[in-house]
């Protein structure tokens, strides 16, 4: 089969691979729609997970089941399914402990384009199909469905880890697709004021659509000062970090109130340490909690998010600004994600309706 792959750090290209094979609990899937992630860019162009050779990229897909193993009970060839970016080993102690993202090792629930070939191939392999696939309802478009697999689950996890309460004030640092979903998740959980931090007009407009009440442009000066000015020097109850560099942790700690929560879903790609400002952290005594997590995956998570879309609690269509038709456009879509033109939020490649 053909796949679009990371050849080595900084190099991508089309390669030929053997078709994947299903074990007794697995499925083989043909993608119907795929989307590149900012994490694919970190993987290829920043060497975020180390070097990989001829590894098919991609972890955001909806598809059609083409083959299932002998023990798979709930799915059959022809089913149209949503595939989570995170496909854990459910028979692991970490999953029993409630952290399936880290099944059999830190971050090891993330398999596609990390430990095995990803979804930018003519076919791809899904471990434990009954636990890691979810049926795609007819009401949801392919473009929206592919946004569930990673962007929605990640942004919503930001809001979950932040423990948003009814009326909480929230600052969301970064309003790309992940931050936009953090805004939508915060609103659904009952946040009051939501301050979005970003600069590109297309993202600002979408942030307001998803529920931001205020926008702070980090290009206009220190975001700590801007958020403090907006809140009469009080700061916010919760911060969700979904963009920017390592300096954003110090900013988040500075603007969150004592007793508040800083929730991170951003990838921090440089330096050996992440600095926490001593005074703003109350010299260690401010009851300011810092959380960070990989997005939840698996079937139940997908089914619950699918219902939020199916029953019109969230409209994902605003996330998709560029649509391509045809597998051959995967490369173009990936490079768009690298260059982030000003009018881009997410590209989707439709392979087959
Ligand atoms: P985008 O690049 O689309 O968005 C980043 C956002 O951060 C933009 O709004 C950008 O503003 C803003 N930003 C850039 N610099 C700063 C700054 N100095 N201060 C404040 N804001 C800034 O990324 P995505 O939304 O696609 O992804 C966000 C992150 O989430 C990535 O690091 C990605 O790897 C990670 N991720 C994590 C997952 C997880 O499971 N935890 C899963 C998926 C992704 P603008 O462009 O408007 O100027
Ligand atoms: Zn991703």
C-alpha cells in the first residue's frame, strides 16, 4: 500500500509498505477523511519524539472497516467509524488506574505515528477494535467527525482538567483548534467569563463563536498585564494552556487566582525545565494546581463526544477552514499545517465520501 511518511527528521515523502495485518482483536481500516495535527509537525520538523524512519504519519481519521480479527464482536467490514488519536491497551494497569493515555508507559496510549504507522496510508491497523472504535452516525459530516478524534477530545480535556465550575472565569492561552475546543468545553461546563489569547483574525472570530467573551492579543504586549487589567488585578479562576512557548507556564501561574487551576494540553518543546515563578506561586503555598495531560481516547470517549456533536451541543464545522479532495493532497495539507497561513485553522483531506 501507499502511505505518506516521515522518512527521517525534517524529511517527508510517499512510500510503499506492506498492508497491515489484523490480530484477533484488531481491525484494518481504510481512511475516508484525515487531518494533519500540529503534533505531526512537532514530530517531523522538531524531532519531538526522536527520529523515526519510514513511519506513516497521521493520527486523526475517520474510516471504513475493511477487516476485523476473529474475536471482534461489535464491528464488521463496511462500518463507518471514528478512530481516536489515542488507542490504548485497555488490558493494562495504567488503564485500570484511570490513565489509559499512559497504558504500558508514559504517553504510550498514543500509538499512531509514534510506535506504529499512522493513518495517512491506504490502510491502517487499529488495536483492540471493540474498545477503540466508535460508529459514525449519518448526521455527522466527515469533516466534523475527524475533528472529534483529537481536537475536540484534547480541548475538552483541557476544560476537564481545569475543573471548570459554573461561573468560573477562564483564560485560554492559544486559540488554534485545540484552544477553540477548550473554549467550547469551558462554555459547556458552565464557565462565566472566557478570555481567549491569540492573534489571527480567523481564530479570534472562531473563539467568539465558541464562547470567548474577551480576546487578548499576545502580540500587543505582556499577556499577564493584559489579563490583570481586564480583571481589575484579580486574575482568573482557571487557565487552559493550548499554545505558545514554555514561557506561558509562568504567565498562567501568574494570572490564576490562589486556589485556581492551570491545565495544560500544549506540547512544550524546548528546554530541560519549565519555570514556575516563585512569588506568583505563593512561594509554594498559593494552592495553585498545575495539571497537564494527553487527550483521552478509546471507544466510550468517542461515543460521548459524538453525542455532543450529534445532538448539536457543539458545531465543529468552524474548525475546518480548508478541505481537499483526494488522498494525494495529504502532503499539501501537512505542509499547510506547518506554515500556518493566517486563514488556516484546520485542513481536512476527504479521501472517499
Ligand atoms: P495552533 O498552532 O493552531 O495554535 C496555537 C495558538 O497559540 C494560536 O492561537 C497562536 O496564536 C497561539 N500562540 C502562539 N504563540 C503564543 C504566545 N506566545 N502566547 C500566547 N498564544 C500564542 O495549534 P493547535 O491548536 O493545533 O495545537 C495546540 C497545541 O496542542 C500544540 O502544541 C499541539 O501539539 C498540542 N496538542 C496536544 C494534544 C494533547 O493530547 N495534549 C493533542 C493535540 C495537540 P496565533 O496563531 O493566532 O498568532
Ligand atoms: Zn494530534
